[in-house]
C-alpha cells in the first residue's frame, strides 16, 4: 500500500515529485519555473503532486533547468563490434553539430558494469543517457535492472536502441522484421528454399524478432521450416565460423545462409571456403548491419543497412528533446534497406 509522503515527516524533494510523476527532475523544474515547453498532461500531473505535498522548491531545485551540461552519455555493449562503433560515430557527429559533447563507456554486456556506468553518468549530470545493447537487448527485461533505470529516469532521461519493459525510457529501434522481410524476399526471388539462419541468441530481442519473421516468411510461401537450419551461437567471427561448421555436418546442406550480422558472416565465409565451396555459386550469404566488413570480405557481402547517419541523428535528437522537456515519441523505428553485393545469387540447381 502506498503511503502519503507528506504524513511521515519526510522532506519532499524535486526528485520525489519527479519519480511519482514519472518524469525527469528537469521537467519538474520547468513546471516550477513556468516553462511553456512541458506538455499539458505532464504539467497537470506534476502540479497536482506539488499541491498534494505543498512542495516548496529550494534554490538548487529552481536552478535545475539551467544546469544543462550539453553532454550526452552513451553506454555501448562493446564498441569493438563494428555495428556499435558505426552507430556511436554517427551519434558523436550529430551531437557535435548540435553543440553537444558525448561520453562513451563500454559495458561488455555485464549488468554490474552497466549499473556502474549509469551511476557515473548521473553523477556527471549528463543531460541524457543513450544505451546501445546490453540489458536493453534482453528479450525478457531483468526486474532489478528495470528498477535501476526507473531510478535513473527520475533525474536523467534514458534512450535505448532496444526495449526495456517497466521503465519510462524512449526507444529508437531498428525494424528487425522489415529487415528480415527484405532478406527473405531477396533469397526466395533467387529460387532459394533451403535457407539457414546462423548466429545470435534467441534471448536477444533483435535475434528473436528476426527468427520469428524468418518463420513467417517460410510459412507464407509454403516452405517447410527445418529446425537444423537454425543454428544459434553469438555475434563474433569465431562463433559464426563454428556455427557454419555445424551446418556442414548436415546431410542436406542449405543453398543460402542468413548471417545474424556482418561480424559473424566473416567467420561463416571462412568456414565455407575451408569446405571447398564457392560464394554465391554454391551457397549465397546475406547479412545484417552493413558495416565496413561488408566491403572487406570476398566476395563483398549483401547486407541490411540502417542508414547510421539518420539513426544516430534520431537518437541524439531524441536525447536533446527529452532533456529539454519537449514532447517526443516514446517509440520510433529505423527503416532498413538491403544493399545487394556479390555474396548472393541464384540458387544452384
């Protein structure tokens, strides 16, 4: 049962008001200062709480709206992955154009590091935090992490490139289903029906969504799904290599392979070559992310592109807007496109 904070002798702060209203502390400050940039619904909700607790802001709270640091914190799962490095650079360039700085930390997919980095950015009073990968990629949100994010959001808005249930974050995400549609349409138009999906972890949201749309495309075209053609692993070259080696242990080898990303695709290509097969004459490969790796492999990779410049711009625009208390969509999608290169071709008869 919730208690009335005003009845237990607790000093109410701007952060208490923000937490109960589900907004940032800077948004509460703007309401206190009479700013017109706060949406009416939020303003009314905050005003009711101010009246409920007879809240009187101190001088520090009144000055909150003027304490912008023009810095955005970015937490990346692992910047060594070319997808994350490409997206980070796009964010950095977009922020620079807007007169903002960015701070970068690598969580390496570890929840303790992510929590520490969140605390670090809050202490540094960044205007907003963008999180790429890590817990925001989890198919099932970790309750403790969601609680941590809710706490952070009372003072600092959080923007994610995945999903985070039970927390008031803003999401700017890739339309994974649309990307897989492009891949499947491309391969099936070339006559491929024996199509493998290699790499990734089904507990990662983006991988699960890709797999689900892979299933839907097979079913809608009357093509039987073959469970042995779906081989999960991870997202790096070695994992792609090992997963493709397992494919070659099958009696009936697929004619096309969908790599979970370009990183894994580079390992898949090595496995195919070691097995004496040609790309795309014997096996076609299509990948996701369209990073610099797609141009470095031989043959060059057909890959799904996300227009990193626009993607980074959307993330930074959202971070800046919400940090200023402006109205912004809670969910935005990035539309992918397929860049066709030499790694995909007609099915070998």
